[in-house]
C-alpha cells in the first residue's frame, strides 16, 4: 500500500505518493472578476488561458490559517475525484504540526 504525503504550506501544497514525484500545487482558490460564481481550486488554474481576469483567495494570512472554507475546498480537490481519488473510509492519516 502506497503512502500519500501532503505538505500543506501556506502558499503551495506539495502532494504525492512516497515513491512518486511530488506535485506542487497552489494552496488557494481563484475567482473571476467578471463572474463571481465560477471558482477554480488549486491546480485548476492550469485550465485558464488568460488568468489576468482572476483574483485569488488564500486560506493563510501571515502564516495563520484564517479561512477554513477555502482550505477545506483545496483539500477536497486534492483528495477527491479530481486528483488522487481517495476514499475517506479507507484512510489513515498522521498529522504533524511543528
């Protein structure tokens, strides 16, 4: 069984299986300045041809987690069907904090 490792930084999240190459993904959400309903999470920014019409929403400010909703959406994206397709009932996690 492979181990999935997540380094949840304030600016980027580094995620990957222990034997694979690490993927570096923005730890934020992006919204369009014209259409506030469309939201892009983490690496979905790669789908955008012209990112100049976007603004970003960060879960961290000055090193502190201040927006749990954005962080939860990033985690849902990372662990969900878009990226690593993890089933939460088969998960064992270790969380460390320094």
